[in-house]
C-alpha cells in the first residue's frame, strides 16, 4: 500500500513516522518527502491495517492524517515523462554539463540503432562522430543556433535548450534532432493547410470536367507528371489536387517556381547545401526541398525556365533518386514524386537547344493540359461569384453582387491572363468599391467596343462561334443602355425583338 501522510513540518518528524511503521514490522521500500506531505510505499501494509496505522501516526505531534494513494508523485512523474518521451517522433536526448547522455527517448534509440539504456552515459562524440561538438556546445552554454549533425549516418538539425541549476549555472541541455523529412511535414502542413483536392478546381464546363477526370486517374499513378497550360490557368491548383489524390497525400508537398530564382539560389533551394558551402551559408548546412519533401511531392513550376546545369542535376535525380547538396560530397537519397508545369512548348525549346530532350522524356511520363478560360467560357460567372464571395470574406465586408452589365462585361472579356486575371479583377473591384453592386466601371476592364475588337484580333481564338459570341455579347452590352428595351434594340439592329430578348438572357444582360 502507498500512503500520503500530512504533517506540520518540524525537525525529525519523518524519522518518527518511519519508526512507527518499523515498529509494526512494515518494510518501507520508497519514501518521498514533500512538505507538508510524506509519501511512503509499504507493500506489506494491508487495507485492513490502515485505520490502525493512521491512529498510530496521528499520535505523533504534528501529524494530521494518513490516507491511501494509488501512486507516489515521483513514480507518477516518471510514468508521464516516459509516456511523453515515447510519444515524441523526433529523437530527444538530455545531456549533462559535460555532454554525456542522461536520458533519451525511443526515437533517439531508433536513430542510433541502440537501446535506450545503452544510450545513457554515451558522449556526444560517440553519438555523432564529431570530436568538437561537445566542446563547442559546452563552451557556448548550449546556446548555439540550430546546426546540422550526423547521427546513425543520417543528417539531423540539432536544436538545444540549456538547463540551469537554481543558482544559474548550466547543468546540461535537452537536445532535439529534427530529420529533414519531419521538418518538411510540418512546413508543408503550415503552407498547404487550405489547399484542396479536385473539388477546389471549380467549373461545370466539359473542358474542366474532362481535366478533373484525367488528372484524378493520373494522380493515382506514382510517376512524373507534366502539367501544361497558359499562364494563370491554375496549374499549381491541379498539382495540389493530384498530390491530394495520390498515395502520398499524407506526406509533404512543396513548390518551387523555377522562373523566380537565379540559378545559384534555385540550386540551394532544391538540393540544399553543405556546411561552409558558400559565404553566408548557415553553419550546419541546410536541407533542400528534395530532402524536406522526402516521401511526398515536389512541384516544379515553369520548369522550362530551369538552367541547363540544373536540368542536368534534376535529370540525375529522376534517374536514380540520388543527389548531392551544394558544396557537399556525400550522396543523398530521397523518394519524391516530381510534378512539373510549363506554359511554354518544351518541344520547341528542345529544338532550339534550350531544354534537354532526355529530361523532357523523364518529366513527360504523364501529362494533363489545363484549358484556358476562353475555352470554358461557361465557367466565367461561376468563378467570378466564387471569387466575389472569397474577396468579401477576406475584406470583411457584406456580400456584394454583380450588375447585369458587369456580368456581360466579364463574359465578353478575352481573359488573356485566364483565371488569375479574373480573380485579380474581382478582388480589385471589391477592394476599391464600397457599393453593394459591382458595375462595369468597378471592374476596370476595357469598354465593350474595345473588348469586341480584342476578341476579333485575338490570334488565340480558334473557333468561329467563340469570336462571334464574344463580339455579339460586347455589342449588346454597349447598345443596351442606349436602347433599354428589346423592341428598340431590335429596331436598331434590324432583327426581331424575340431574338434580341433571347440573346440578352443568354449573356445575362437583361431578364
């Protein structure tokens, strides 16, 4: 039985309590004193004897009562500490002031290949093979920034938290080892928490339905995927959806825009760099996106802008999954699915020598093409209303709606910038206007005549019905305010009022 005895602290009271128990022939195997309580464990004490023991110890001056407890506080703390350490996925070690391991968790044992009890007493040099690591940490009172170490042949980022005695002297530290892929999981979760799957690709047109069906099938095949499409069509959204629909959906997703970074920076972002690789590099080196995305997906946007040197390094990785950090000599491996995207014709770039043909073959195993907005014109209003709702929510303002004229203007616009341009137009209109109804002036688009001329001049129009519909919509939008009845407008255009009414309804200009 385990007892909690409450007392008023005075000199010698603990010995008197123990003497009472000893006089009853009870062997006490554990004692914890934490005034105003003393905790005892006496296995031979039975519940039937508790009342007698309680009366005996209360006869001692200062003792108030003795009650049974299920566990001693120290044992409880140890139990929860062990559970806490076991639940941590990252290796954690506590070391003393000299850098010797005092306690370690199961993840640390797994990383080193040793049992937890075998880790106790080992030095940091024995764990990492770095003779100067302990000296460096001790000399800086365990207050160094995060650096990289090797444990069990694998790279880890080392984070230290110093432990201090009551007088302030450093008594050791808690060391946490962060594996690159674990960091990648956390960063990916933060960056992509709101990224959706195929439901996030909005549209009811046949073109977008076919895209979702094709991409969903390819998401399940663990092979490189090339996404083609004009700028602003939503290629990264498709990449997110393909990752979410793949067997890697629970692993990290990272994106790198190859056109946004110079070659040297893109290389270090993609492959990481070794300690001392260049001036200004972090002391312990840094893992790249390939290491952070291990087990998951890496999206290379605008892959056609990648330099020939980086193309060669990427090709090697695609061949055998191996790479080297910038300035490093050690071969690293990563299991990453590559999804790439481009708005350029990579075949034309191959012909001109700007892109490697062998790399194109490795990237273009699976392929989807994201249609431009002009080929899914029936989705314009659906997208516009979705963006309108999102913009109002972000701006913290009441919902607004589009006027008939604004609706017609949106449908007539050629949208060279595709979905991204439409989103920007809606967000700008909501931000810059306080009106409850968004009109054409708020959209800041070209006027109807200019829009119509744009449709006619747009070399990208491949179908006659698209050009005719675009011109017709823009023309009706321009004339309706001047002839605001179907009969007057029909007379102006020399046709029947029923035909005009049908066209006005078709383009959302009038009921």
